[in-house]
């Protein structure tokens, strides 16, 4: 029976008895509760749970009690309250949700949620959180839902909730809070306070505080105060706090940086050593921030050392006379005023000039000018000065009263200055003067040669090296005559007689060879080279003259050689081609003439002027003038004279200008040809019985030397003559002037054409 159900009725019925009328009684757990036949519980309560029985009574008597009816009243669940839970951070949180109910509570019936956190859901009777954290603190809710199916009626859900507070305890979290401008704390500041600030803790009741400096305990208090700040207070500070859970981790380090001014000390304040010995001193400083130390040589304010450090060392492994003086070191870090300390350094040394020069030339424009010589010596102790003059014989003598000399001390502690003067120099005042400086360590002489200015001495050691288009010249300059000198190089071309120049070459005056390159010269040419040295007082020409021949241009020579060979080969080929062409034309003409004039040839064959071998005169022969009293007559072929050769004709030639001919003399030798020169003519040749036949060729230019001067004037195309011989012979060739060939035939010119073709093919 479910609690709060209504009208629950128990009926008591008589199953057997007589008379049937009877009275009834109800008992609960043995106690009489009703006399009605039906026992009604209007609203069921959990107290109604129990064993119910009844009996009936009639006139005869009472029945035995009925069997008991056990009534169970099912009522809603009661969740047991859970007290506040306070675990320490890092522990395990374990809370169980329990109920008071007839029904049994299982894990599937309980759910945990967290207030104000909709994302937190945990199923089961037990809420477990490992390594609980401070963020796990809050109100957790256990919700229970149990479903019951009664004997009579529909299933019923019984629900209930309970809450529990979880308060996670943890130790403090702290930080150092400075009550001052921590970026700038100077020494002697007062009441410097630092606070140990707890930023988080549970519980918020703190049992103790602790302060530490550089890892060591210094005080137990929430605040740490320094009444008067000293440089020893510089360091790293931390604090911690303790509550019921434990002691906090140390706070973040707070670094206290106390600024203070510079203190300065020198390792030594005075040093005395000999020259070349070692000396040094150290400047030791202290300050915060780190000071900058500057060491200065007092006498000329030159900085000899500077660094941002605690220690700086000044010195020299090999002492020099000029190290003598007062050195001051100053430290400054902008806290307070700068601090300075000084040291005296004294280097014992004998006299000398600054650069150890023991002679010097002094140039005077002319006499009647004044002379002033200022000489500085270094030494310690300072030098004693004596001036002397060197006579022509090398002996020394004292200076006469016309000269004024004085000795002064420089601002530098190691310098002695001597001034030597004379107004209106005379000619005999030029010469050599000596100044002697002495102290306890030794002496030093400096020679002055007083000379008038003049033109420079000539350059010497002139050498030249030639390339194809450039010449490199080296020399050593001579004395410049007391003024800056320049040089001029002269390059005389021995072929063109022209001279090239290289001007305004500055004298380097370092006793080394001067090296100059002149470009744009001609290859394969001899140049004569000399120099001139000039200054304000004149120009001097070198006594040395050097010769240098520029190199040949091998690439150009190869190109010209290739062109020459190609030209010769081309000329020969052109000559052969022309001969072949002319021969072909004559053969063709000969064939046509023969076919059209058979009768003429037959009549000519009966003439009486046949040669001894039976050959008739060639009808192609042409004559242009009378040739008499000659056993053999020249024959010519007519060609058109080239117009470009008109300028080579004499006036008489131009008046009678006609065709140009090439003659080949006929030989009286029957077994061969003799060499005959070629020549050209432009005059008339008449009354000739016979005329030679020619082939036209282009004469190569390189054969001009085989033609006499008169012929060259009228030179035109060159012809190859085929002469008719009085004796039978074979066709042959003879080479003329390296590239010309002459053909002679007893029969037909076609034979010559055939031979030319064969030769060309070969």
C-alpha cells in the first residue's frame, strides 16, 4: 500500500455459522481497532503498516480470529543530510548520498550536480574527486529518483534531494610589495619598507610570516623595514606566510639594487724606470652602477685608456721617453660626483729627436732671406743645447754672434726646444750646422744643411717593359731641389718620329721605384724613352735614355696571313675559271664557223702560205698593226679596256686609247716555250699578216711587279695568248709569275680548252 492512498477497506466475512447474524471486531497487531464488518482507512499513512485480523460473534459464540492480513505502507524516500566537508587541497574528496526508505537506493538512482556549474554531472551515490583543488569548493546537490510498482495501481516515482557544502582548504600565496620606487634606491635613503602581501589563502587566518635575503632568514613579520639604506642591503628578498593548512611557497624574488657613488684607488702613484723597461699601474674602482674609468695624459689631454669596469690598467711593456708625465684616472657613474686619482711616470732616457732623424735639409729661396730653425729634443733629464757649424774641411767651429739661439722648455716634461735664427743670410751663410743635445744619459747630434732651392736632379734607374699596346716605365726620383716635383715621360716613335707624353706624374717621395703605364702605343715599334723632372725652379732632363720595342700583334699577323693565302688561292681559282670559260666560247665559235663555211675552208687549204707542217693560218687571229722583218710575229686578242684604269694613261695614250692587248712572244724553239714577259699596249698595230688569239683573265694584283712602269699606266685585263707555231707540237702549259699560265697550240684552240679543263679538274 502506498502512503497517502485513500479509502483503503478491509472486509471481514463469515464463511459459516448459524444464526448468520453476528457482530464483528477488527484487530491490528492484536489490538482492537473497529467493530464494523468493513474496516476503512480513509488516508493511508505509514503508521497503518501492520497485521490485521477480525472475528465474528453470534448467539452461539465468537469465531476464531481470521488469518492475518499484513499491510505494508510504502512511503516516500528520506535522504540523510550531509554535513559540510573541508578537505585540504591535494587530498581526495569522497561524499556518499544515503536515504531512509523501504525501497533500496542503487547507483543508478542517484545523480550529483554542482550549484552554479551546469557542466558538472556525476552519476552514483558516491561523489569522489581525486587531488581536490581550491576551485572544487562549492555546493553539491544529490538528487534521487526511485520507481515503485505496487501490488495494486500504477508505478510510482519517489524523489528526494539533499545538498552538501565543500570548502577546500589551502595554504597562502604571497608576494613582496615594495612601498617605494624600486628602480632607483640610493645609498643613505631612510625608512625603506617592504610588505609581505598574502594574495590568497583558506583559511584566511595567518599564524606567522618570514623574510629571507639571498636565501637566509632575516625577520619574522608581515613587514620588513630598513631604517637607513646601505650598499650592503643590495640583494634578493623573499617572504612566506603560514596558516592551518601549511606554509606558502616563497614569494617571487624582489631584487633591491642600491645605487652608490664611485670610490677610486691607484695601485701606485709614482713610477721611475729606464727607457725600454716595463711599467704599469692599475686604477681600481667601486660603484653601482658600474663606473666608467677614463685615464688621461695630463700634458696634452690625450685619452690613454677608457672602459666601463672596476679595474683598468695603464702601462707599456717597453717604456718610451715620451711616456713621461702625469696620468689622471677619473671614475664616474652619475651617482654623486666624479672621483679622480693621478700617478707620476718618469722614464729616464738620453736625448734624441722625436723620429730619431739626425740630418735635415733646409731650403732657402735666395740670400738676404732670414733663417729660423726650431729643434725639439726629448730626454729626461732635459737636454743641454750647443750649436756648431761644420767647415768645408769637416771641422766644427762655434757659431758667431750673428746667429741667435735660445733654449726653452716645452709644456711636455720631456721636451727641450732650441731656436736658431739669423736675418739676411749671406752667400757664405749657406752650409752645414749641427746642434748637440746632452744629458747624464748621453748626447745626440742633429745636422742641418742650409741650401738654396733649385731645379730637381734628373731621374735615374729608368727601365721600360713593352707589351703590344702599352709600355710600363719605372724609375727612381732624384733630389727634388727643395720643392715638390712632377715628371713627364717622353715616348719617341722611331718609325713615325712622333713623340707621345705622359704628364703630371706626382713624385711619391718614398725612396721607391715609381711605376707608370702608358697605353695606346703602336705594336711592333721601337720607342726611345726619357724623362723630365720639373719643379718651380726649372726642368731637368734625364741623362738616361732607354729603348723598348712593343710586341707584335700575333692575332693580326695571323689574320693578315690567312687573308693573303686566301687571296692568292682565290686569284688562281678565278684565273682557271676564266680560261675555261674563254676556251669554251672559242670552241663553240669555231664549231659554228666550220659548219657554215666549208667551201671557204677548202679554198684556204690551197693557199701557198701554209706552214711547214701543213697547218693553215687560224682565221680567228686578229692583227692591229704592221709587224715587219720578224721571223715570229706577236699576236693579240682584243678586249674591252676597264674604265677604272684611265687615270694611269699618259695624255698621249688617252688620245689614241683603244683596246688593251696582252702579248706573248712566239719562240723559234720547236721543242718548247721560253719564258716571255707580259706587256700591255694601246697603240695601233697594222699591216700584220697574222694575229694571235687570246683568252681574257683577271690579273691578280700581286703580279704588278712583273709589268714594267709604262705597262702599268695602261694596265687593264690581262690576256692569255695562244701563238701559232711553225712547227707541229703538242698542247702544254707554262706557269708565269707564280699564277699565270700561257697556252701555245699548233692546231686548235679547243685543244687548249680541253687541257685547261683537265688541269682544273686535277
